[in-house]
């Protein structure tokens, strides 16, 4: 398994807690790196899990932002495009990130020409949360490493801002109701 991100704290957390190989997309050509690691084929399965707030250093990212500001598209499909282009012929692309509506420059030709299977879904909370909570209570599943910051309720706005701006290594802030 290979995980791709740009934030050092998330890459380190993924490597340490999941055991995944990681790629910092700001430091390398991800498509070339994936082809190198897969013997030139590309991954069998690509999972897009960031959604409408995908980030990139490419000119296409600026294009997507301008289209959003002009209300010509609602989302930034950077990671979906990259997953489709990186996936091997006959592979599968799963879109799990949250999208609100319209995107431009969707590489439908690549999907067809490569014979890709594309599926999309969001987490079905009513189905999975009870089982996940049971596994956490039984000590089978640990999530404590995800809570990188803990703040009292009156500091919630600061915590949200820190999370939004990716400051101080904040991956997830826990807000305590009673200080």
C-alpha cells in the first residue's frame, strides 16, 4: 500500500500507524514514482479520499480554483484526475472523498481507454459506526493517535482554524466540553 500526501505529520503518522509506504507529492513526480514502484504498470487500485478540497502545485490547481470562484464548478478534482491517470489498464478507481457537485476536465477518455472501473461512495455511518465503537471499546481498534490536539470548548474556534490552515501539526483536534 502506498499513501500520498504533502503534510509531513500525516505522512509520518500513516507510515508509523498504518505501515504504508508514503509519497510526498510536492517532492516527486507521483505518476513516475508509482510506475517505478509497480514495474511500469501503475497501481491496480487507486483510492481518492480527499474530495473537493484537493490541493496541487500544478497550474491545473489554479485553474480549478478560478473555476470555483467564478461558480463554474463546485469542486477541485485534482486527486481524482491523478488517480485515473496513474491507475493501470483494467484497474479500479474508488472515489471516497466528499464532492458537492460539478467538476471540469474529468478524464472520461482515460477511463474508457484504460477500461477502468470507477466507483464512488461515502462512509455509511449508521451501518459502520456501532461496529467501530464496539471494536474501540474492546481495544481492537486504536484511534488515539489521530487526536493530535485537545482544547477546551472556549478554544474551539482556534482549533478549527489550526486544523483548517494545517498549523502546528494539527491532524485532528478534540474539543472538550468542560475545559
